[in-house]
C-alpha cells in the first residue's frame, strides 16, 4: 500500500540574505525580471524572448508594443499563465477527498473493485468475484491512484500534493502539470504491477506525489536553487519507503523516476520546439508504461 509522501520542498540557502519575490514577500527566489530586475518567484515568472519577466512588465510591454513575444503570458515551461495557479491542484485534492469519503461510507466491495490488483486472488475465480488487471480490468491502474483508507495516509499524501503541486503548477501550466501528475501515478502503478506479487493489492496517490517530488528537484536545479534541502528530504522519504512495512516501494520509485524524466523534458526543452519535445517526453513515458503493463499481463496469462 502506498504510504508516506514527500513532505516539503526546499529553497535556496546561503550565508547571504536571499531575495524574496516582490509580489510574494515570503517566497525566496534567485530569479529576477529581465526588464525591471525585481526578484520574482516561479508563480510570477512569465516566459519572454530572453529570460523571464514579471506580470507587471508583461502588461506594460503588451500595452506599448514592446517585447511582442511576451504579449501572451507564459509559464517557465511555456504554459498559459493562469489567474489561479493552483486550480488543478485544488481539483485533484477535491477528487481524492471525495473518493476517500465515498469509500468510507460505501460497501467494502467498492474498494475491492477499484484497488490495484494484478490478478484475481483466486486463480480460478467464480463469476462475479474480484478480478485484476491481468483479467482485463486495466482501469485499476488509474482508479487506485485516488484511493486511500486511513486518515493519516490521505493526510500525508494531500499535504505533499499541496506543498509540491502548487509551485509546479505555477511553473509548468495546468495541462503540463496534470500530465506530470497522472503519468507519474501511472508509472508507479505500472512498476508495482510488474514487480509485486500478482495478488498484492495497492492503493494511494504516493506514486503521483513522488513524481511531483522528482519534478521539484529538476525545477530547483533549473532555477539554480540550493539542491541540498530537496535531496535531504528525498533521502529521508526513501529511507521510510524501504524500511517501513506495508509500503509499496515500487510505486514510489516508479513515480519518482517518471516525474523527474518528464520534468527534464518540460523545463529543458528548447524554446523553438518546446511543445514537441514536451509532448514527446510524455508520450515516451506513457509508451514505456503501456509496454510494461502489456508484458506483465502476458506473463500472467
């Protein structure tokens, strides 16, 4: 069962005072607007022809005809700048909480029908009994990402989603961020399906949240932030993953690797062919997941 997610993200640390975003004074940053040179955080960064600009300069440039490439505000990864940079994160939180409540009040059979399960517990199940992915119920690879049983389980995962998801959504844009989240969760479940015992059930959003963790590390490296805080947090969470019982380490590792790979494609894609590189990266991760799932299904048939 997926369990404890990453708990926080670090910021730059040094012996000198670190600049803070002029629009969000509590947020440390190492990036400044290329026009006014005021410090800006990832939520305020707008991709321009050279470097990044703050929302104020983008509006001024759009009105005066300066910097035409910045007339359409863009995030670090090229997404459209949104009025609410946490909207998708809020929706994901709402879905997870709604499913948690539904599972708590519904018959236990609902959980059995949605949890990740490689194949039926009984090798020769009678008609109408619980079956798994190998019997054709591939939807379990997705539905299990939104399932939790214990309060502490969903609590840790949703805290991780909120802390990590908001800055990533602001930096990537809604569509790219949602793709990162879903593909990370799918990759975690695919590795779980491949390695774990066929009749081992698993559930939880930890694979997706670990994907956000990997993407956060890539984003911090891209922004030239101090990597030590995020590396320490990653090490702590991996220790918990491999030392505590009842944790699906496969989901955590699969999500972490997928999230980091997708983020590399998102934030390091060359500007002139950014969309193609980003879409191609996501497609390759998806194809890898499908290949793993098909190969495991064939081995169990």
